[in-house]
């Protein structure tokens, strides 16, 4: 109970200190600048490694989610997950990766989508717009892979979130 109280006090102080329109978030050892004004925060730990911010009172609407997929074992990629997604978005050679799955994921996230890719320090970033949902993948040279998605933020907003990683 003490830990929950301490977390609540820390969160309220951090919100009070950063009462502007952005809040600094440290997630998976990376620094992000997220919009202030969220209504709820949820942490799905264990193997899910997800942190979700809800910016509305309605469940499942106006969310911003962070997922650390570095050790994702939900699919058999045939290679590290970061290598796999690098091949999907940056079309790099990845002979060990499941080529059929690369094609399927490419079809889902790249073909016919508004996509932007760029590098920033030791990270490659890839944005994919699905109309009602946008994704940003942060791919590290150290095999780190983060997926950030939202149903209300656009590409420029997601890019701004990750500008200080």
C-alpha cells in the first residue's frame, strides 16, 4: 500500500511540476516527451511490457501506448525482432529472418500506407499511418525495439514524442 501511495504522490508531483503541454517519460531507458493531460495510465507488465496512457474518459479511445518488443516471442521472426522490423521498413538484408513473415508485415505496415523513416543517433525510426491508428517503431543498433501507437496522434506528433531519445 505504501508503494502505491508513493507512486501516486510522485505522479501528482511530476504532473504539477510539468504542468505545461508536455511531460517527460522515461521508458525502456529512453526519454520521450508525451502530451500532458492524460486521464489514466495503465502498466501491463510481465511479458507484455506495455504502458498505456488514456486521454479521454471513454475506454479504448484516445490512447498512446508504448510496448517494448525487444524480446518479443509472440511470433517466430527467425531473427531478433529489431532486425526483423529493420528489414520491413528499411529493406535491409536479413537472411535469417522469416521472409514470408517480412512480406506479410510489410504488406500490413508499409504497402499503401503513409510511411516515413529516419535515423536519429543510434536509432532507426519508422512511422506508419493506418488512418485511424498510427505506429512509430524505434529500432536500436543494440537490438532494442519499441512500438508506440496511438489512435489520435499523427506522424508529426509521434515524431515529436521521440525527438529526444
